[in-house]
């Protein structure tokens, strides 16, 4: 009689598990609940759910070709040309001479955000279009009305006449995180209803003119513009807007407008057809870590005021070129891109406080925000040809300077300072050049060449010197490492 086969308990468990895996694969066991196939997300149900709300946008721009000038002449002269030179009369011009209407067509994407037919897309998709047409996935086509468009944010709002239309719910772009799965639906290269997927690469890239953009690795190409960036809950969290490319095609980096910002813009467009923003009337620049250290700033923060417009809210509040704005309405400014956005989002007419660093001290200035006007570039202020008075040379900084004449001060819009007539190292290495005007040295005003000489004599040669200069009506800081005179 044979003895029964006895297996250790551990081997028995291993055998049972092997049989289970053989007949019930792990991916099959969990696919129903997690939406996974072979370890990857299954997006079919999501695409079927949101796809009908994504639309194709077709634009038409009508361009009139110029008529033959013969047909603009008076009748007697036209008759003369016909009789003696055989030029046809204007009532029967040949086909090739008739005025033709040329059509320029464009293609993009968009998505419906309400059942009554409001559609979000990009400004650049419908810019300059005479007619805009919206086509749904069921092939229904509508002629759209452009409710409003905003170039700064690249957001446009359209309206089509329809009821109970499929629409996308919107999520909150502020809640997204790098690494989350997202997908895009659009019409790249006129290939309608194309679905691509990827992940969020970064939340806030300062690549937009006015908004921080969402960076993704979702494949986006020409024609995808205006389409939605969709999260795994089927919500639009962005509007696909830009790509980084050296070839014109997709290279693995794409950008989307955050939906939170897009909705704020669309609400204004819906109410008034335009976006109203606040302004201070200044131009700003970055403050480098080296400059912050040389100026003894408590933290590396703030933006430099490089120009103050005449008659602007900033000038009325006492803001000066060379000031460093640390806070706007109690909110710290960490990057140069933050201030324009904070000011722009402030209702015109509202008074806020600026925390400003000037000459080693912190000031609090109230300023009333005004309505942003069209972009205006600062006029270039030419340098006067002649230097005023005798010149002073300093090998410590590598600079030769002279006093400014009264005419130069008026021309440059300054009250004090010295004109750089020659620049050598170490000044040249820091970017200072002939024609610059030095306004301050180490937080002290430079009244003239004598005060400049006095300030240079007090420089600690072991520390970096910082100069506030004006060039072509723009202000900047330059750091210079002093050298010993020989």
C-alpha cells in the first residue's frame, strides 16, 4: 500500500496560488474596478463620455484682391482706351481682370462648456476671421458668434444656437499635480477627434504672456489649439494652446491654459465682450541674487522698477525708477511674472499698498490701480552728444565719468547723476558702457562727479559694489567687483 503524498503547508499554498494565477490573471481580476488593461489606464469609456463635447472649429477670412486700375477710371478715359488700344470696357471685364475674393481658411479645436452652446477656444484660432463655424462629432455644423476674445491670455468665447448640447464639465486647475494622467482631444492636421494622452509635467510654467501655463507631454500639434486638456474624472482642466518645437511639430512638450484662468476671462467676455485689467504704469525687471546681496535685501525677492510712465498711477503714488517692489497688497513678489498678473487681476479704481525697497529702507506706498491701456513701448531718449564739465576717472570701478549738463538732465529726465564717458574692466564685465548714466552707488544718490568720487573712496574693496544706471530711459542695477588702484 502506497503512502499518501504529503506536502508541506508552504508548498501547498504556493501550488494553490499558481493554479489561481493560471486561470485568473491578475490584470483581469482588477481591470473592472480600476479601469486598467495590462497595467495601463483604459481611456475608452472616458473618451466616449467627453468626446461629443469637443468640436472642430473652421474659420474663413475673406481677402479682396485689387482690381485692375483701368476699371477705376472715368468713363470717357475708359472709352478712349477701348477705341484706340483695345482695352475692354468695365461693364465686360475679362475673367482674369475681375475683382476676386480670396478665401483664407483656418482649422482648430474647441469645446462646449454649457448646454446652451458656449464654446471655449484660443484667441489665435479665430483671430481675424470673418466667419467661424463649429462642427460637432455628429456632423452638425453651426455658424458661431464670437462673444469676445482676449489676446493676452489667448482665450476666446464663442456662442452657437443649440439646446441640450453635449458639454464638458470643468475641473479646478489649481488642484492638478505633476504626474497625473491627462488626455487631449482635437483636430491636429485636420484629423478630427484625435485623442492623445500623457501626464502633467509641471503646473505653472512662465511661458505665457499673461498666465502661467500647464506643461504636459501630451502630443499636441497644429489644429489641436483650443481643444481641452481633460483629467481622469472627465473634466476640462486646461485649453491646449502652445507647443515647444524647433521643427514646427510636436517635440514632447506642450502647454495648456489653466481652466481656472480661462473661466475668469470667459466670464468677463460673456458680460462685456472684453477683459478689463488694472495697471500701475511701470516696466519691471528682475533682481539677481548678486544684486539682492549687494543691496542688503532681507530676502531674494521683489522686482525692479526700470521705468515709470509719466502721469501713471505709479508716478502719482511716488514710485521711482530703481525702487524694488517687495509686496503688492500684502502678497510677496517672488518672480517678475507675478506682479503683472496681480495688478491685472485688481479692479481698476481700487487702492492697494506697495511694499518698496529704496536706498536700504522699506517704504509703504498706497497706489490706485487704473485701467490697462494698449501696450505702448517707451520712447527711446537719445543721449546728448557732449559731456558736461571735466571728467573723473576711477580705476577702482573701471569708469570715467563727467557731470551732466542741464540740457542733458532735461533730455534724460533725471535730476542728478553722472555720465559714463569711458568704461573699462571691471565695469565692462558687468555690462556698463559709454553713455550710461550712474544714478546711485551702493544705495547712495550720485549728485555729480564729486559725490561719485567721494562714494568710490568709501567703497569696501572686498565687497561687491552695486550701481543703479539708466540707459535709453530704462533703469537697471549692475554689480561690479572693485579692484585696487595701481
